[in-house]
C-alpha cells in the first residue's frame, strides 16, 4: 500500500519523531504553518474515523493527551487545539488516520477555527435530522 504515514512509521521516509510506543507514532508536521504542529497516528493503517476500532482509539487518545500535557507542562505552551479530518469532503489529504496537535500560547493570535459560513437551518431542524435517540 502506498501510504506516506506507513512509510514514516516503518522508517522508509524520514520524520522528526516526538514520541513512539507499541501502538502510536507522533512526529512534526512538515507544513510551514504553526510552530510545533504535531501529527499523532496509529501504527496500524487505519483510513479514517469510520475505520477506527475501539482499542486503537483508546491508545491514540491516551497518546494525544500525554503529548499535549507534555507540551503544556514541560515545553512552555498554555493549551492545545486538536484537529482532525475524516474524508475528502472534510479536507483529509493523507488517508491514514491522524490527529493534529496545535500547541497554543496565550495571545499567539492563531485562529484554528475557520470562518464558518453561518447556520442556514434552525437548531430544532438540525436536531430532527441529526439526533440518534
Ligand atoms: P490532513 O490534511 O488532515 O489529512 O493532514 C495531512 C498532514 O500531513 C498535512 O498537515 C501535511 O502537512 C502532513 N504531511 C504530509 N506529508 C508529510 C510528511 N512527509 N511528514 C510530515 N507531515 C506530512
Ligand atoms: Zn498508512
């Protein structure tokens, strides 16, 4: 399978590793956007959230929390944004599941929330469409 992140995990593509355990690999994103932009990925090839199993999600989220805590407690950051895209429609470009960690400092003026177009339906209309039970 031709997957960039699988190749990073097996070492055939170089990466700047932040953390690794049996299930998880974390490394710096090459994007020239924000200092400390980090990707956290399962070692197992999982395409997106629709493909994610319970055990992998537990390991992954545990690592995301640990790395975030490390950034805040040891690296001088004040908070983190955790970003994720599943599916082309959502902007996913690498189809190996990943979380982005964006380390944040107070007053860094980074806007992690896009300029949304504004809601077109009422909350109750959306509730009717989306509710599960
Ligand atoms: P997404 O658009 O959410 O699928 O995110 C994919 C991310 O992978 C982007 O932020 C890219 O900058 C990042 N990326 C792609 N190739 C590499 C690479 N070789 N090393 C590190 N990050 C990468
Ligand atoms: Zn992969």
